[in-house]
C-alpha cells in the first residue's frame, strides 16, 4: 500500500468487536500494557475505548472490502496516524461505469459508506449505516489513481457521525459524504452468521 504513514491495514477483518461496557479485566489490561487491543487495527493515540471481545465471522463477503467476494471491490484500508484518518488507494475499472468514462454514483456512495464505516473500528464498535448524505462535486474518472479518506466527526452515545472524501491524484475532492452510524451488538443482530 502506498503512503509513508500507513501503519496497518484492514483487509476485511474477520473479527467483530463488541462493547463490554465497564467490565475491564485486570489480566487483559496487563497483557496489553493498559492499552486497548484490537489485533486488526492500530489504536487511536488519544482514544478511550472499551475492552472488547471478538466474535469470529465465517467469511467476509462484503461487496466493498470482502476478500471472499470474487465479484466485490476488495478495497483495502489503512490508518494514517499522523493525519488521524483511514485511507484507501484504488482504481475503478470499466465494470463500474456510469456516465461514459466515469464511475456510477451508486459505486461512489458505496466507497464513501465503506470508508466511513471503517472509522468505527477506532472506537471498538460495530456501527451500521443509518443514513448518509453524498455530495457529488466532480465526475469520478475510471482507470485513474484515486483515494478515499475518512475520519470521525463526533460521537454521542450509540450515534457515530463520520465523513469521507474521494480525491484524485491532484488532491481535488471529487465526492464528499457524511454519515450517521448506530452502534449495535453484533452477537444479537448477527447470531446466525457467526461461528460459535
């Protein structure tokens, strides 16, 4: 992955983090030197997360980032600690065509939604999209180097508001979004889809 400050990648993480509220294990804290630990994602330096437990997902068929979806986009995100944002570099092929030579608006929304969703990993929660607002500023070209960047805007209880931008090589913003994500308990919501 390009970029000097990318320190870790998430390639369709097979672990799902859930909140254990205030139950903090002394053994867990000692094992992680009083830092909260997620084996797939780096820690946010100023973060005050919760202890987490992991539910093993069977396979990741997510259209945007899933390794097990042969028809998907297979986007790979990394966390840029210096800029405090997630970054994914990609090119869009002909199969994502909307207007001639440019990407379909639904694919643009998918990329922005996926990027904003990655931000929730910093808080060690699974939060599902409740709503997103997309501003299509310029046509997004096919077969050109692009990147999407996402960061947290605010958190209030279970409500996580994140934003993302798709940029071209010149750093021009082509599309921008803001989304509301609601933290859920994946064990309850997806019980039939996880390994016990």
